[in-house]
C-alpha cells in the first residue's frame, strides 16, 4: 500500500469513533472516509487535485480536523491561523498561491477580502445543524478524483520567522505517513485511546502528533475549540481522554487549576501526558507526574521534521526530566564544529529520516546552509548522553552572548523555576552597549506569593555563575506568547520595551 495520508485512514473498523467534540454526536471512521472521498470529488469538479494547495482558515474544532484530513489525503493542506490580520493573510496567500481558501459558512474573517483582492477563490464549509463532529460539505458538483503519490505534497507550513522572513516548508505524503506512524508507535496508540486536543490545528504539533497519529492508530480525538484552562477539567470529565498533548505553558496553566478541580483530577484516568514544542522545565515535569499519576512523555519536534524527532519512552522505559528522549523516527547526530560529536559532547542537533522535508521552497540559500552531508541542521544545541537520550541546551540563535560568555537561557530558566514562588519564567537576552547582551528574565509568580528581584537574584547566585544571573528581572501577570502558546525568546526584550541594559 502506498505511503500516503489516505492509506493511514483505511485501517480502523467502520463503526469506530474518529472525531468527537463537546456537545456534538461522534463521527465514525466510516463517515470520515466517506467525507474524505466526497471532498476529493468535489474539489476535482473544480479542477483541484494532487499537487494543488488548499488554504484552510477555520477555528479550532472538528471541522478543522476533518478538513485537514480531507485535504491532506488528496491534495496539499495549507492551514493558516484564523487570527491573522489582513496584511498577514496577504503575505501567506501570495507566498503559497493556493487554488482555494476554505472558511466556515457565514465567516467574516479578513481572509475573504484578501482572497478577493489577490484573486483566490473562497469556499464555505456547510455544516448541518445535527451533523456529527467534523461532517461538512462544500458543493454539490463532483468529478472523478485522482489519488496522490508518495512524493506529492500533503502539507505546507511556514517556519515561525522570528529572526527572518518565514520559510516555506513543503511536506510530502510520505513525510506525513512516516511521522504519524512514528508517533503512534512511540505512544503505543490503539483504538482504545482518546485524545483531548487543546493544541491549535494550524500548527504541526496538533495536526500530526494528535490528529494524524490518532487516525493512523484507529484512535479518536476530541476536538475542542482550543486551549481553555477554565474548561479543561470539565471537558476531561465528559470525554474521559486517555491522553493529551500540550506545550509547557498550557501544562503550567492546567496545573494552576488542578487543586481547585481535585475531584476531576481524581476521575481522570490518563495513560500518559505528552509535552512538546518547547522545553518542559523539570519542576513542571514532576508536578504533572504527581498530579495526574501517570508518565509524562516529553518529546522534541519541529515543522521541518513533520513534528517528532525524539521522545521519552513509555514505561518500562525511563522518562528523564530535562531530556527530550531517544530518537523516535529519524536518526539523530550532533555536529560539533567540523566533526560529528562524541557521546556527551555538545553541538548542533542534526537529523535524517523519512519524516524530514526534502528542503525549503524557492530558497536555495536556506537549503545550502540547512543541510550538512545529507543531514538536516535543526538549529538546536544539545548532546546525547551515555544512554542515547537527547538533552537540548538551547536554540543556537537564542544563546545569550554576554561579553563573549555564552549562556543557555534554558539553564537559567531551570534554576529560577526551582524557587517555590516562581510559577513561570523565561530568560532572554537584552541588548547591551558594551557587553553585546545582558541576561534578563520575565517571571510570573505563583498565586499568593511575593518576591523581589534581589531575593531571586540571591537565590540564583547560589546555583549559577555570577555572569549567568539575570541583571534585569520583570514580574508580569502573564508572559507574552505566540499563537501556538510557545514563548518567543527572540525579540522578547523589544516586546517588553527593553532597550540597552
């Protein structure tokens, strides 16, 4: 059988549940497969087929998940953040050149006006009042649809673009097939599993680690409207999930409300909790494990790898706090300068495998610098320990250079988070006239706690070399985050209005 997204959807029994949503009837795999085939035929009637891109601008929920599966299994899905503004949509539509933009019926999203301006057709998803979760239709016209091949594009996303123009990352049918199977195998997913999705579905984490890996295993997903710490435990009680996956800031928000929802926590029977897309601080790892009484599986992913690269194993394997685990799909090697590193030697994390993109679109310079001897350079710094577990010590571009002293912000984060009054922390570089950069930290205090900058600096001095101790500490009610819930260290000083230190 071809290694395509469509092939991943074929294995589950017809009556097995594929998608659910709060307050909606479930969608079976039989109905999902019919929806996918119908969507392919409807798009074929408008001359849209394999190799063509369809932009999806929908709010989080079951229709977004179903639209992604329907489009990615026959064409190329280009999911976009529905919260983008006019200028952002204009950039992405010009850059991606989709044949169609999908929106929800009655939507007044600015993408409609932008699409009209750039000449891209828009189609509304029609959802019947009593429709199962994810069920939709586009139009009545249908034509025979061609099936994509393994090398055809299935998903196209942009890099975050924190330091430069976002790069276009095309991912093939074979890339998605490999990654979904890697994740499903790592998590030992079965049709008995049910995931509560809180991740945005315009991001690789939610699309692949949750939706596609579950579909590959014949497992089900509850598609919520998006992360909401106030509703999380209510949804969990109703849906009885066996797992959920989130970024660290979401886990921290859930933990903040766990004590007030002790009965709900006790009723939850999670098989594991997964964390990815940013480093999970060891204190948060320990709190999750203690709160939910299950393994915490930290994983390591990125768009160019169709998400997962490494993952801590399930028991009886060891979960190491502060480590992103063992290679979980692609091969992993560390490049230290001009040589491949030995065990324990720090350098740039490089990967190679079936889930790795063949290269950026229309960007020969990025491709020339992004690969070394056939291995993709992740831009992350780390090392492999004697057991083969990967430790990420920082994003190379996020390393703070204070007068020639290189400082890993993750190391400083981990120390500051050991203080009982600190709930969240992000360490970042602040421009400095003479040193180049100085160390800063943004702190969110635990509820009801008080702390001064001097007290926290003294605490850090006992555990860190003097030059690593933050010279500027800001106490904030909330740390600014990107659309996916990730904290962006690069540019945070500017966001917070900090000039030269």
